[in-house]
C-alpha cells in the first residue's frame, strides 16, 4: 500500500486535475425534475453541443412521468443554455434519447439532427412479461436544435413486437418485448460503401423473461435514405446483451460495445462487423474492458485516413466507479491511452460515475458527459488525450 507523502500528494493532484474543468449540466431537483438520468451528446454542424437526458418528474425510477430534455452550449461545454424539452408524453415515459446529426443529406446543407427515443406504457419488468408495449419514434431539427418536427413512429420498421396469432408456432424472432435505444448518440457512416447510413444501436428482450437477464439481446437499426425508411440489423446472439453503442472503425467496418446484463462475466461485450453493422463477424468478452454491469460509451473520428476509437465506461468489476477514457489506434485491439475521468473519494458509498457519452470538441480533446455522485448530477468535462 502506498503511504508516502509524495504518493498521496500525487493522487490528490490527479483528482484535482480531473475535476477542475467540470461543469454541471443537469442537477437533480432543478427545473421541476426530481432526477436526471441517461446522458447523450452530439455536436451540430454549427459546432454547438447538445446535451440530452431523461428528465424524471416525480422520482429517479426508470418508468413514470419522464421527458427528454436538453441544453445547448456554444462554447464547447464551458456554459450551457436553459433547459428545453424535446419530447413529453404527458404522464407516460419518453426516454432512451439517441441523437445523431445527419451531415450528408443534400436536402439539408446545414445538417439535420435526428433524435430517436422510446415510449412505454408499463414498467420494463411488466413489458418483459408481455404486459405492455415499448414504441420507437424520432423527431428532427433543421435549426441546430431550436425547434423540432412532429414525431414519426417507426415501431413497425425497427421493432418486432409479438403479433397475436392462433395456432401459429412460437417464433422467437417475432416476440420482442422490452426495447430500448443505445442509450447515447447514434452515428452516421462518413465514408465507404455505406456512406450516409444512419445507425442506431439498441437492445430488446425476446420471449418470456429468463434469469439474470438472459432474454436480452443487442441489435441495431439503420437507414440508408436519410430517415425515409429503416431496416433491422442482425441480432447479436450473446445472451444478456443490453445497452449498446457503436462506432465506425474503417470505411465499411463497425465496432459495437455492449453491456452484459447477466453479470456472469464482468467485462464489455464487443462485436465487429465488416458490412456496416448489418451482420457480425465476431463477438466476445473483451478482457481489457472491465465493467460492473453498466452502460458504456463509444466514439470514433478520423485522423488522416485512419479511424481513432474511444471507449468510456466505469472500469470496475464491482461498482459504478473509475470512469475511464480509453483511446485506440487499432480498432480496439489495445488501448494506447487510458485516463481515469472520475474516481470516488475513499470510503464513498454509491455509484460515483455511471452512464456516459462522448463528443469530439477539438484537436486531441474529447468532451465526456456523465452521471456523477450517485445520480445527483450529470456533468461535462473536457479530457485531453495524447
């Protein structure tokens, strides 16, 4: 055990440097919401940041009167504008915000923001039993997030809820029950065969509930015509695949990073695709990415002709703690940069750093939006990488 004064001083300085530039974006109890959960963030074409979360009116639970709210920053996250509401379904739930900016539609030269989300009419546990329905919607903005279109329901295109039929054999692939987007941002392929493709990772439960969440599976849906129609990608067959995010890693390659709901292996589930995320070449538990059964975020960008990949998650196999940013130059085979973004003080009880999302905010700099201090706040912090 390190007990020297210099070692302790070093740890103190590290902790200070990690939090010095943090900005509170959403704080529980503010603006009429008891709790804010599930962060997502994107940058519009004008360079402004849009931070989304679920605004939970009455309590911190997943189900109930939940709106999708957001704030805009014009200075790379140093300050944030007023709270705005993107989706409100009265006393019912609107959540799992998955924003993505379409920068390649010639009809919208200033960019078009898509905000995908889910609604539900019962608790997730009841929906898993077949008592309720989760639906899938999107709205769009062509003015950088100031105003939004009417909602479009794409449940029949990107979901497979069971259709009541008499004397028909049970079909596992047509009895999806619980359903949720990523949560976090979606992506658009910016090169290759699938250039322009909008891609939204998601998950569902299939059939009757199983122990340890083994009825959960990761999947995705995508559009190759700028949101006019959507198709389902192949389901990843690992049992327990829950909240998932993805990133482009080559012209036609995609990397998917998934929560293992079972908790039997406390590592992230990683999948690779060579056809733009439609089918999967390989899936495995990544031993280099420890995880306590939690959401994690991914991001990629180009440096020259090569894609750089980043993953951010609570790198602890027991607690939602040690939020760590990792950067890879070789598609996630290894991570040349590792930095703890948030670490709980000694003796802390609770989830110090949980869900997160990321956005590129400058050369060698990533903005991390994450849940902090047992879900009391969602904060934004810039992180420089090498």
